[in-house]
C-alpha cells in the first residue's frame, strides 16, 4: 500500500531506485523478525508460545520484566505504526474512490474516525490476534503477494498461459495461493462453528479424556 506513495516521492523515480528501497525494507524486516524469533525460541525452545510475549514465566524469574518490557515496546511500536501505515492507505483511498489525492479536513476526520471504529470493533470481538492475522495473511497477503502478480505476469506475457514460461509460475504460485486461501477459509469456518481445530471429532476427544 505504501509502495506507490514512496515511488512518487523519490527524486528521479526509476526501477533501480525503487528496487533499492524494497531490498533495504525487506532486509530490515528480516533482521528485525529474526532477532525476535531467535530471542523467543532460544529462551524456551519447543515450549515457545505462538505470541512470544505470552510465554510462561521462566523458573525463578517472576515477574518476567523482560516480557513486560517487550510488551511495552510493542505498544510503542503500534502507536507509531498506526499513523505511519494509515497515511498512505488514506491517500490511496481518496485517490481510488474520488480520483483526487487532495481532501478536506472534514473528509480526513470522518475517514480516520471510521477506520478507528472498524479496527477497534475487530479488536474487541476478535481479541485473538493469531486468528485475525491468519485471515489477513491467507486473504490479503496472498492476493497482493501471489495472486495479483501471477495474474499480471500471465496477462502481460506475450505467450499463452499454457506456455512453459507461464506454467512454471502458475504451478508454483498456484499451490501457495491454494494453501493461503484454504487457511483463511478454514479459520473463518472455525470461528463460525466455534471449533478449535478444523475437523474436530468430539466423540474421539471424549474417549481420549475418559
């Protein structure tokens, strides 16, 4: 969402410059998440929680000041990330819906208020962030990262979709697309039915408990 505004703000924008921006952004993200994953995994190994800061207290280390400091830092990051990520989203919304990037203070206030209401409503009714991320990852991320680029590749190709140059990407990314959408659909199904796992068998679980 922020790629197009960044491209337009570059001095003498071209493919080489935007490629540098993308590579540096990906490098920073990879390093950041690797540090978090390593810190979480090597502290509790196979007992690592899905959300690292929700880990069980370490023996003889109560209260867990490290986890509290990490939770506070994440709150600060989220407070800063909200306006940073919302600004390009708002600009693209007005540009796509009204074909004009300029908007009044009233329009900005109403749009921002509606966005906050929607996000807070989702957070209240679905506090499990893993579930929400699963739906967004399987739906939005797959569409943006795989479906749209794959469609553009085949559409802009001068050859038929059955050509060898197109079949490779279709087969490879097609599997990833199916996995992503299946994950999102399964998560929505589990939310609607109240099941913890897809394909739960209560009769088998009762026998195991007995």
